[in-house]
């Protein structure tokens, strides 16, 4: 059950080709398949397209950082410390150890995106599965699952992430595990709510009346209605995850120096804010732009994927 | 829309059975085991109580000892106020909710018994159409996939299921190319209910439980869908259990009618006889509460007032005695029984009986001495005494 990657795993839609040939015999009516109509709505939403392009650019820049970066992000320079934009070919200046800011930002994006996406993906799979099964089975199974999740709600998410990462020791892997654990309860709750709503509708009862087993009903009738809300919620968590990861790095619980990471860079450069203010603001700006664009793209996708619009 | 389906208003239709041949079973169905005289469905003493949340062991007696038979090829109407257990009864018949106690016999086979048929087998032969045409279709699925789902689940390959869905959409008067790829929100209420009917028929059931299938539709569409149902019944040799609170609709479509009150059957009889001469005071009040088309016969007072008593704690004795204009001491003391012969004996085609002490000369009710029930209840008395 991969929750986020396949937001609209609808059954019986594999035979799109014959459906289209049926539709072709009726020239008077425009019949689009589901994904065709999603694409159509996306093409007519320029704002989402622009933000998606920015997200894509950030992702590509992170992936191809070794090819794009003008300098080695770890190469220090005693004389070239805290220089402003454009100093001797350093387009975005240098940091407190004289390392090239542009290169470090590009490499830092890799960590930021990894910390943003991976915990959310894992938490969606785990939390989504728990929520869907709990919501569909109902009864004491659901109560036990959701009350367990409620225990996590007793702590603010930042505190919880810091506590778990602190207890396990720092590092990227432990930071990811901490963030995953933080995100499982809210995703589980969204999936459970959506499933409970769907479960009480007559079409689930009709599916049972036609002899379908619970797993078949979940696959064909529940997931299509639950993955949408879960996907939208999860995509909004990507930016939260990036921010929390930056916070962990800032506190020294995430990425360790000298690995470039936006949160860590923000943390170390804040002492130099009076020397080169704009250079020091860059990592924060990168976090801000990436998280805002992720949010806006997920919003646009939600609108495009809603069949009722 | 099929032009062959006339849009006749239900009230304009002739009384009684418009389907004819109520006992004739569809010939040639290989699944027919008992022959035409074997009732398709026998329900015996069905009980379903729901626990009340935080009610310390209190239960809602939604269905409380219901017995009846459905004959092959007939339409059995079920009427009653909201909350009387009609929908619970429908769900019990498909084992969507398991009954607490009671027995279901489908074409001679006991459902769920070791030698009978399994629930999964029952669901291959009985299907259901729900009242809410929108929520009974998956909003994220094109309607042809909703129709194809049943055959697919029951073992058809996807292309076959698709074919069946196309055919069934055609059978209910919808162009499969035009409407099949659409989503439920893109269809009107009548079209959605047609899709629901196609979905129910796609698995080839012998009996269809229709739970208020036309209540949410406006009058002209209602008539079209009713005629479609009658048409399909003939075409596929179906048996219907038709639940409704609309007496005109039931009179139009049903061969026999079962009246429910607070989880019990209070009256059961052939449609024509029941509407002409209702035996139970509750049925009489229901019939009198229909708005009259004749201005001279309009009534000021409702013949029955107040809500039904709480099914958590139903009245003692006859459950209707709190609202009944003829209630006497015996009604609060003893529970009147529906004469068992009507429920069990499928051969008594025109048996008509009510669970009322007035119908039982041995009950001690002052009106029971008269062999005939009062033709119509004194309405003013019903209006003043009817408070629960």
C-alpha cells in the first residue's frame, strides 16, 4: 500500500484504450479519461505550473549539484571569509570559513529535499495503512490505534522531533527516523477520518452486497477516496519536514558539520548577520522558497485531482 | 431515456397488481430449486437489537420478531414510518447486518446453515438498491466501473464485466457510451438511480431489495423509475421487496403489502385488500393521513399525531396502544400476535391479517365481538387521542 506515490489508484481503469475507442465513435461528446482531465485542469492553472517549475528547478539543482556547483562546497579559504555577493567569482559570496555559498546552497538542497520527502513518504505509507485499516475495521481496533496516536499528540511536533533525535543521537538517518515518527500520527488521523467517512456510505454497503471481500473493497472503493486527502496533507507536510529538519540541524541534532545543510548553514551564519547580512539570509530564503512552492504545488494538484471540479 | 417507458403518474394507475401473474416464477432459471410454489424467501422471527452508546446495556429494538414470506415473482411492499425498522430489515435480508436471532430461508435453503447456502451465495441471488442515489455510487469511480464491479467481484474478467456494465446501462435506458464514463456528480438524481438499478442487476440476481428507491426523486422522475422497475421485473423475472413510506407508490407497485410499526409487522395482506379494507388501526391511520385530492374530504386534524414511541423502551403490550384511538386495558397488557398462518403459509395467496386485539374474538377487546373492523377510524378521536 504505497500511499503517496499513487494518489488515484483506481480499479478497472486499466482498459483506458478500449474506453477511448468507444468514446471515439461518439464525436459529439468529449470524453476524457481521469488522467487526461487532470492534465487538462493542470494546463489551465498557470500559477501551479510556475510553482511546479520552481520546485522542479530546485530538485534538479540538488540532483545535479556536483555538475553545477562552481566550487567544492567543503573547500575553505582563510582570506576569503564572509565576502559579499560577487566577490572574486563567488556569485553568492562566502561563509565564515570562506566556502562558496552557491555551491553549499546547491549541495544543501540535497539534504533538505531528502529530509523533506523521505520521512513524509515513509510516514504516509505507515500512517496511511494504519489509518485505513483502523477506520475500515472500526470498533476496538480503531480505538486502540487512534488512542495510541493521541499519545503522540500530547507533545508539540518540534519538541517530539528534538526528543527522539536527541535520544537516538544526531545524524541524517536518526533525524529521518525522528521526523517519520512525528508524522505518522497526523497522517494516520487524516486517513482514519477519511476512511470512516467513506465506510458509512451506501456504496461500501453495495460493494459488500455484491460479495466483495474487505480487502477488495478497500482497494477498489476506499483507497480512491482516501488517498486524495492523504496525498494533499502529506504534500503539505514536506515543507514542515524540511523546516523541522533545519531546526534539528540548527540545534546540532541533524546533519553534522561540515556537510552543507540549509538549517545548519543558517545556524552557523547567524553570528555573522552584521557582517554580510544578505549572504547570511540565503539559507533561510532557500528554505522559505522551497516550502512555499511545495505547498502551492500540492494545493494546485489537489484542485486538479478533484473529479468534482 | 427509453421512449417505451411511459411516464404515468402512480396515482393514475389502476389499483392492485399491475404486474399480473404474481405467483408465476420465471421459468428456465437454472438456479430455481423449489419450483413456483416454493417461496423465494422465508424470514422467520428476525430480531436485530442495537446497543445504545452509553446506554448501560439498553438496546434499540430495530427489528423485533419479524416473519414473512416473499413468493417467487411477486412484489412485496413494506411500509411504515421512519425509524420503524424498514431499512434494518432490508439489510438483514442480505446479511449486511447479521440478525441476532431468526432464520432466513432462500428458495428452500437456510442461509448460513451447514446444509443451506452461504451468505456469499445469497448475495449472488439477492441485490439491493439504496435510497440515496448519490452516496450509493463511488464518487471517484466512473459509473460504468461501479456497475462492472459486482460482476468483476463475482469472477468475471474485466472485459466481460465491462461488457455486462454496458449492457445493463442500456437496459436501464442509459446510453453506455455517453453516461458510462461519467462520474456520479455529473448525473441527475434519476440517472444515478438508474445506474444503481443497473448495478444491482449486473450480477443477475433473482430478488432485489429496493430500499426507498424513489423517495429522493421528484414526481415525474419517480414515475419513470417505477415503470422502469416494473419493466425490468418482467424482463428478468425478478422478485422485489419494495420498501417505501409512500403509500401511493406501494399501492402502485406492490402485490402484497407488509406494514411495520416499531420493529414489528402489524399487518400483512394483498395490496388491493389492504388498501380497500385496512384491519389494523395503525394502517387505517396511515391511509387516512394521505393528503386527499378531494377538497371536500380534506381533514384539519392529523389522524395520527406525535412521533412513534422510543424503540429503546417500547410500550408494553401492543406497541401502538399509546397512539391508538381504540386502545383498551387489554392492549397495554398483552401483545397481540400476527396470525401465524399468514407469515408462514405461502399458499394462502390472499390471506390478510393484522396483529390487533380487535381482530381476535378471544382477546376481550370490546370491539372484537364484531366480526368486521370499523371501516374507517373516527378521525377526530384519532386526532385527540394520538399523543404518545
